[in-house]
C-alpha cells in the first residue's frame, strides 16, 4: 500500500481479519442459494469525519481462502474453471468514490479485481458504530452489500440444465462485515 499524507481529520483503520467477513451467494440449479465465504482478508480504511467524500478503502483477499463447507466444490471454485487461484491468487478492491447518503449510510464506488480483470462495483454501506475495545484500542464497524455478474470477471464456466436454466447463476450477491482497529491511537 502506498503512504500518503493525511490531514488531521483523517484517521487510518486496519481491518481486523478475525472480525471481518466476506460472504457470497449464488443460485444453484435455479432453485436454491449456495453461500460461501472468503476468510483471508486484509485492508485499510481512511476515514475523514469532516468530509466523508475524502475517505477511502482498500482490501486484498486471498482467493484460495474460499470456503463453501464442501471440499469438492471449493476445489472446483479454486480451479481454472472459476478463480484459478494458482494463476490469480489475489482479489482486490480499491475505492474510487465515497458518497454520504444519509445518517450512517454510504455508497462506495470502487474497482474490484478478480482474475486480473478490473471492473467498477458499487457497495451499499452502513456504518455500524465505533467503540473502545477492552484493550484500549478504538474499533469501527461497517456492513456492505453489492451484486456482480461473475461473467464480467471471466468466471464463465457453467452447465445448461435439461429443465432450462443453468447450474450456477451469473449474479453473485456479496455481503461484507468489517471491523477495523484505529492505527496509531
């Protein structure tokens, strides 16, 4: 990550991997949702309380940390048919715009990179609060949702069903819960 000069109203927060969760859901056989998570997430949030539009967020996820609770499915998702984690080990997000929509609600636009394909995404974000932890640190929480079309990122593997439709939906719902610790408190 790059070092930048921050004004006095901007604070830096480091994602707490033990309390940060990236989940996704895709329809299976057009009748039910399969959910999974990516468990190895790192990142930084710059929060400017005086001017939220001057805030930013970056995250890096290890693609091999995908977990759907089914080893065979996870192996397939890590393969070249989907994430191709050997060739593309990282999924990245970098914000490009932060908009305050109302009290504790934001729209964050950013660049999402999967399999070295970068596309813009829009996150609907809720500020969940700030608190001191029992060890004297300061923490902040956010939740966010978005939806992507996996084909936009080169994730095109699928199987047509005899009854119509496909085995795996193209639309992927993403849900993110973040807890971050203030740096340099």
